[in-house]
C-alpha cells in the first residue's frame, strides 16, 4: 500500500469517526438527557395533540424514534462518504 492510499484511508476513517461521534452524541442527548435527566422538567409540557407529558414520551417512545432516524441518517451519510472516497459498492 502506497503513501497516498494510506492517507486516503486515514481521511476516510477520520470522517467516519466524526459522523459516529455526532450521531452518538445526539442519541445520548435524546435518550439519556431528555429521557432521564431532563424528564422531570420536560414533563411540564405535553406532546402536541396528546395528553402525554413530553419527558415521559421521550423516555418511552421518543428515544426509539430518534434512534431509527439516526440509523437512516447514518446509512445516508456513510453512502455519501463512500462515494466521496470511491469505496462504494456500486
């Protein structure tokens, strides 16, 4: 493996780590921050159109929905990254 390939792999991995850190930070904030730490404060608000307190909703359903959205975002971002570094499967 030549020097240029090694540099491209390093750049690819660094970009991959940035994506992972960003998405995992969002997941942590939503599941732990909103669902546990901030649940009492969020409970003063209701989920629009329902009678559910917002903190309860984040603890029970919201973090799951956000996790699914993060999976879709990861697939999209990694597909774009793969095409940028010409390592896509197409």
